[in-house]
């Protein structure tokens, strides 16, 4: 795999991880508020 493609794949995985982390944090915040 060309390095550019590797970087793009890692970037996509990182973005997905960030999104799921944000969703988990929001869920925890809502649980604490109720």
C-alpha cells in the first residue's frame, strides 16, 4: 500500500474513533444530568 493511502486510512479510522468518543461522552453527560 502506498504511504498516502495508509495515511488516508488511518485518518478515517481516527475520525470514526473521535465521533464514537464524542457520542459516548454525550451519553454519559446526559445520564449524569437526569
